């Protein structure tokens, strides 16, 4: 009897997850990604925001601003009718609190763009600097880019003897 119950639970879980559309799945992950990145940003003392492991690397602050700029560019360019991306908007952001606030607002802006997106448009192919991509690929890139740079920020924390926050996943 236990085996049948276990099998039922697995099949029900698979069916439920298969029914979740990519936009809903992204929104859930995006909220958790935001919370995790903001916790990482809070963990680094403001006096260490200019820390960079090597001269070739971006500083902690530059990493955060790069993440913000990329998410705004992708969100505004591929999921917004307004196309209101401002390339140099980060230049006036300086203090830790100001950067975290702007980063949080950017996550929220992209979240709303995705929330309002037409699921059918995910199949559309768009022009991208790396060649034609579907909007679904751009959606995946949004999260992948944050994850890539967030991983670097965790190393920056460790190099400064700061324990990174516990991972926040799904």
C-alpha cells in the first residue's frame, strides 16, 4: 500500500509541475532570486563594496550594478512595450543602501514585465546580439545571468571572511 501511495504522490507532483507555465515558474524563482541576492548585498559591509579580487574583476558594487543593468536591459528590450531602458542609469548610484534599493526596484520592474507578458510570445524569435533567440531563451538568460554573477559575489564574501547567507532556492 505504501508503494502505491508513494507512486501516486510522485505522479501527482509531476503532473502539477508539468502544468506550471514558464512565466509562473519564472516568477516564483525570480522572487527567491531577488531575496537571495539582496541578502548577499546586505551581507557585505559598505566599506567593502569596492573590493575586487583581482584588477581584472569587477568590484562587488560593480557586480551588483552590472546585474541590475542587465536585467533592466533584457526586461525592457524583450518584455516591455515601453522600451524605457536607460543605459547609464547606474552612474549616480553610490551608497550601499541606494544600490540595494535600486536593485530591489529593478527586480520588481522585471517581475511586473514578466507577469504581464503573453505566454504565446515566448515562442517568438527576436533579434539578439548572440543571434536569433526566442523570448523563452531570453527569459532563461535573465535568471542565468543573475545566478552567474551572484556566484561571484559569494566568492567575494568568502574572500572577506564573511559567511554567505544560506541559499534560497525555489
